[in-house]
């Protein structure tokens, strides 16, 4: 069930009625059953996996809390983490490792006879295993107590708004909210409607419209000239943003309607002025998860410059691998790791030459502008590896773009979709840029009629400009 | 965190929701009516058709290769007869058949129907075209309802503006005041593009077999034309040099089409192959359409002579 499908909204309407009509004590059960129906709709076989991870990590966390010796606590931590990584490794990475090993042996002239396994990648596995992992570690660290109720814990793992494509919600944020009163609220409903409407505009209007241009270029890059491929890359930069930020916003809005607060997952990332700023604004739930459970445990920035760079690269390489079982995702992660290391080295050098406090305002402004543009361009380059079918395609695309000797649009196909895409990108960018100056929520609070106009505008945008080709969400494949 | 705490709910929430729903209904219907009026009054080719404002002597139907293979303003001037190009990107033979049937029910039947038959590779539904003119054509409305029943009923009940979703309404508004008959590629294929061009396997595979549904639609179109006294000419416009070589099933497909329809296919696929006459390997440009014109005129005039001869023979048999 996709958020941009009618069957989902029929499901949500029924779920919402049951949720608010049921007694407070029954709401967790309603949430859990509804979430399992949602997840089982993709493939009922997936339910066994999520139930398995839920039960095993629930038990591991309880044993961590009950164990008296540090060794036993550590052992149960390792068991809980191993369960999550084993399941993720098997279902997501087994064939990747087999293929890579066979390719390596081929290079050495050895015939292995190994074959890939017939494994279906369960939707959302990367998200809920990370949630289960973080819960287990947080219990070990004493951040939160182990949840005694299996029902509550299962609801946290399976909660459908964020189950299949995030945001990755921490147990410390979600579990306490299960005890809060959840009554239907006009204010919360308005807020949720605005978030869901804008999220659908980002996805159905912008992302899916841009996909028409992007797909033709990345499907056969050899058949396109440099300028056409450049347009494809820039459009993909906004497509993936609209797709993922849109999904996150809908998920956050739906949870908000039901009385749960999720943290913001995207904060205008293409206005970033540095690579670290980008990772504070892009997929915030994942980047903070990697910071707290990988980068900091590795030592973070506490062990000197060289070790910091190594920790950054390790974190970003594994972050890339999380996105997909393919070397181009690892390359994408490695690129961003490289960008972060370069930025760190550059900032240290600049600070030695001209400390921040002594830089003229004009220079500070120029550095901010230039670095913002540089970050955007580098991020675009990174997306080529993310989207391309293979390394050779990525190389071909970047080579053609670099070697383009004409910026003429006359040869570029799909001009209508190009014009529509540019207009949509410009519109969304302007609205987001204005949000640095205007507090849209405050304006809506002062003039409630504007909320109605905003909602009507979003629905009109959906009906007139939306692309309804039944396209999935990009992050579902992770 | 979001709306300020001062935000107060309405005193009567249900009434407020009803007012919102009614407001949406009114705005949606109003905007749909405005757009619909602009679309129908447009000089866009399909708007001309559904306004009953075509009156062509020669009608051309096809997909994007029909759009770019024939330049109707020049053909009109050369023939001294009105040539109207009703081709559109992605138009399958099924859509072409429906459009032709709608044409002859609204406008005088043309003398000649030219079909660019590469649109007979499939019999898909152009949903955008169907939903835009669904209120003018029961056939298109039915095709839309069959292809996308949910969208069809949703647009009827909840969002009339949805009918104006897509590329076609925007083109109709763009051609509000001027004819779109001169809409054709004007750019040239870049040097070396054909050398690098690889036909996608799924595209080449379509030439391996005849689609029975597409052939049935083509036969039905031909029968309708004959019923209305319209001569039919099946044509394949040129491909750039080297493209046809990547379609091993091409010749057999053409022969199969001829056998299935009983009509000759005028295979001009290699009549012009110079890259400068193409915008891309599949589509000609204005220069190419002009270069192809003598061949097209010769074929049209030959059809006219054949028709005159056939009429004379029929007339002399009657007089005996």
C-alpha cells in the first residue's frame, strides 16, 4: 500500500475510525494489528520476519536489564545486535557478498561454482532492523529502560506510518508517547492535513513528474547528449528529495494526526552551506543514527585528525551500503565521506590562515555562497552513482556531462516535461527559501482561512499537475 | 511546535467541514469549467476535431513519427487541398481508430486517410487524450473508464479538475490562438548520435510479432474509412541510417501487416536516411519532412488517379 494510492487512504480511514473509537487500553492492539495488516499487504511472508526481530530483540533487551554482570549484559547486547545484523545481512546483503566474492575469484582466475540465493528483499527491513538495533543498544547504555510490554514494543517496531521508509524513530522518543492520551483534535488534524498535503505535492507533483525525464536518461544514457544528461542529473537531485522528503512528511503527518510526534527528517537540505550541514538536514533520522551508533562509538572526532577521517569514511561507507547492496551505493557513501574529510581539512586550513572571527562580512558571505553552490554540485555528482544502473553508466554520464560542448536545448527530448520540471523545481525551491523568513505555521495560526486555501491549492496541484503512474517511493527499495 | 497555541477550532467543526467540502466542490467545478472552455476553443488539433472544425481533404493519423514525418502546411499548399495532421506522440492504432470514427461523425469524411502504421505495434490507450475529451466522445470516455476506472469515477465525483491533468491540456492552452499544424521537430540529430544509438531490446522485440488487437483495430479503421468513401494509405516514414538494421523483424512485420489487412504498406523507411533530416534516429525534422514531400505527393496523387480510374470504371459499368 503506497501513500499515493487510494487503497492506502481507504485503509487509513478505517484504521483512524477504529483507533479513535477504541478504548485507550485497546489502542495499542489496534495500532499493532493495523500495522501488521499494512505490512502484510506487501507480502504476508514478511510478517514472520518482523515478528521474529521484534520478539528476539524484546527478549534480548529484557535480559540485558535483568543481568547482573557486565559480561552477561554485554553478551545479550551482542546477541540482540547479532540477530538484527544477521537478518539484515542475510536478506539484503547475502547475494551482494556472493556476487562480489565470485567476481573477485574470477579476477584471480578461480571458478567458484557459487550461485546467488533466491531471496526476496522484505520492504522496510533496513528501517525496522535499525530501530530494533538502536533500542537494544539504548537499553544497554541505560538511555531507556527495557519495555516490559511486548505489545507496546511491537507497536513501536511495526508502527505503519514509518515502517517501510522511515523516519527511523528512536524508542526513547516513541515509547513514552504510547502512554499519552490520544484524542481527535482539530488543531492536530489541521497540522496533519497540511503536512500530508505538502508531502503528497512533493512526491506526486514534483518527484513523479521529474521521474519521467530522469528515467529516460538513466535507462539509456548512451542515447543522450551531455546537456540532456545534465538535466537528468539535476532533475534526479530534486526527484529523490521530493520522493523521500514527501514520504517522510506524509508519515510524520499521519503519526501526528494519531497523536504521535516524529522528529523532522528533512530540513531544506539543498540550502546547505557545507557537507556537514547537508548531513544535518538530509535524512536526519539516519544521519543521527549513524552518528550515535557508529561514528561516536568508533571514537568520533576525539582521537585525532587521522582517526577522525577514518571514522568519517567508515561511517559514510557503511551508510552508503545501508542504502543498497551494490558497489555504486558504497561509492556514493565513499564520495560523501571524502567530501566530509575534505571539508574538515579545508576548515582547519582556513582557520589557520584566517580565523572565523577575523573574516570580513563580505568574505564570509562569499564563502557561504560559494560553498553552498559547491555542496549542491558535489551532491548532484554523488546522486549519479546512486541512481545509475552501474559504475560504467555513472562514468558515461559524468564523462558526457564534463565533455558537453553545447548548452543548446534544441537537441534535448521531452521539452514539455522539461519545462514542467523546471517550473516545479523553481516553485518548491522558492517556497522553501521563503520559509527562512516566513513562519508559515504562525501565518496559518493568525489567518486560519489561509490554511484552507493552502489545502485547496495542494489538492488542485495534485489534480492538475500530479503524475499518477503508480510509481513507488525510491526509499522502499532500501 | 506547529500552529500556535492561540489557534482555536471552529465552534461547529462538522459545519466547518461541510463548508470546506462544498467550497472545494465549487472551486473544483468552477476551475474545471474554465479550463474546459479554454481547451475546447483552442486551435489544438484535437480541440478542432471535437469542435467539428476540421473539414480536411487529407487526414493524417499516427504517432510521433506521424507528427514529424508530414508537414501539413506545405502539403496543403502543394496539393491545393486541406491536409490535417491528427497524429500525436504515443498515439496507438486503437486511439487512431477511435479518433477517425469521431472525425467522420463530426466532419465531412476526408478523401484520403494516411496512416503512419508504426502505431500498429501496439494497441494501448492514451489516457491523457481520453480524459481530456471524454465529455465530447463516448468512445474516449469508455476507453478511459476501462483503462482507469478509479480515476474515471474519482474525476466525476470528487475532482473534475483531474480531467485536465497531464500534457495535453497544457498544449491545448498553449495553442489557444494559433494552429499547432506546424508543430514539428526543427533540430538536427547531433553528429555521431546514430553510431552510438542502441535500440532497446523491448522496442526491437515489438517487431517480432504482430499484435492481434492492434491488427484488428487497423482493419476496423480501414473498414470505417471505406464505408465513408475514404481511401486509405498505409505508410512507414523514414528512419535514420542504421536504425532499421537494428530491427531484424521489420520486413516480416510489414509483410504480415499487408497480409492481415489486404492493403499495401508504402515502406518509406529507407527513402531518406541522411542524419541531417532527423531530430533523432526515429523522428524526422522539418527539413526531412520537406525532403520527403515529393515522395508523399507522388503517393497521394497516385491514390487520386487510382480513385479516379476506379470511379470511371464504376461509372462506365453502370452506364452499360
